[in-house]
C-alpha cells in the first residue's frame, strides 16, 4: 500500500476512540512517572458519547405509559411478576445488571402500609453461560461483579405504593421472600427468571414434574383470516398468535419461575416489554430508557439534581445535569428573595492586607 492510499483510508469512530483512549492512558502513566510534564492527548476532543446520551435521554415514557405497560404485561400477557419488574425499574432507576444483582435481603420494607422503603445496590450480575458454581460464583450461568464506580454503591428510596406492591409480592409470590417464614433466604435473587420454551424442565424427586402447558399463561388466540389448515384440519400455528389486547385466561403460576436464578432482562424486554409497547401503540424504547424515565420523572416533579444524581449512582452530578438538563424545571422566581438593604456604616470593619 502506498503512502497516498494510506492517507485516503478512513477509520470508524469506535476504532479511533479505542486507539485514542489507549494512547491517553499510556501518556497518563508517563506523566505519573515524570517522564513528560503533560499529557498531549488531554487536549484532544473526546468521543461523542455524551451527545449520544443526550439524544437517548429524550426517549422516556410518561408515568401513565409505564403503568399501562406494566398492566399489559400482567393482565394481558399473564405475567404480573414481570409487570412489577417494569414498574420497579422505572421508579428506582437501576441499571439492568444492578436489577439482576438484587437479592431479597437488599430490600427494606416497613410494616406500615403506604410507608416508603428502600433498596440497597451493592453488586451486579451478568449472564455468562461459561460460569459454573466451581468458579466460586453464587449462581451458575451468571457472573457477579463489583459496581462501576464507588458512587454506584447506594441506597435508593422506594415510594410507598411501590413498597406496598413489593411487600405483597415477597409475602405471597416469592417462596423465599417472607421474613416471617422459615424458608426466608436473603441471598435469593429478588426477581427470578423463567424457563425458556426450548429449555428442558427439571424433574423434581420430591414432587410432580413441571409441565410446560401448566407453567405458561393461557391467552386467547387470534387466527388470521387467510390461515392455512394442516392435515388434521386445524389452522396452521404460523397463522395463529396470542390476542394482543384480550385479558389472559390464566396467569403464569408462581411455581413456573426459576427462583434461584435472576431475571434475564434482555429476554424480558424481547418477549414481554417490546410486545407490550407495540400492542399499546407506544413508540419503541430500550429497556435502559426506563432508567432515563426515572430521572426525568424525578426531576420534573421537583427532586434536586444532586439527589437524583445520587440515586442514579452517577460519579458526578455534572453527568446528571448534562444528560437530563431538559427535565430540570426552570425557576421563574427566587426561592429566597433578598430583603431591601438598610444603609448602615456603624459596624463596617475595614479590610486590610496582613503585614
């Protein structure tokens, strides 16, 4: 390749970003070792990731839309537990890996109805098919890790109505969530996963085996008008689908969840969250946009920026302001107006330079 050809080559933004970040770190070490006086890469413009975050932060749901999605997942799709997960994510602002990392013991709920609770965030989990219990991990198939930054370790308040829903869920649905029960286990995942349709169901030596048709919700089906018939004279399944609006005939039972395994939020978004958005006519948003939704709702309702930044686990409140500036209310007047000053020279102390 000639020099002229090399000059005409273009690199993708991600390639340039990784190369620049590596070079910047190398020069940072050189500065720390006093080999150079300053990092020449510090003056170069960084990537446009902040601009991308600003654009994505505009993809938020209104409070009523969040409630509609949660209701659709529970009432129409027949999986109320995952409707609760949507509500919890949108009104606590936790990241996906942080939600998967929650255990039952991380939730504090008062006994008084309507009283707010809290959730402690101090770990995260990622799906990892290569992870086994022999590696010292708490759950096979999942990798447990520390949080991104020291500020990510935090306690997030839970509003009273959501605390009531979580209290009912832990007392009646979660087999290890009731503190008054002998089965209570604080190290069990807070939100469980479900058995995949192609996954082999476990055979319990102490009880009846799980049956696929019994652990799935029962929903009314819609048959396309031009559906083909199979040899048995029945409509081909390729032309049949669950009714996107009719209530479920039967919801998924509690024993059909994998209570020892965290919920896979990528799967939840694909199989429940996105179909609910489509059925309700709401523009598609990402699961992470529920975190943006929490920030937008909190700020527009008057929560201080620094408080919201702490709940989000941002390293600096400047990050919160840069991303969510559009949702910070613009005050029309002073919260503490100054009084008219009164002329007085009796106690004025002249300022003199020392020595």
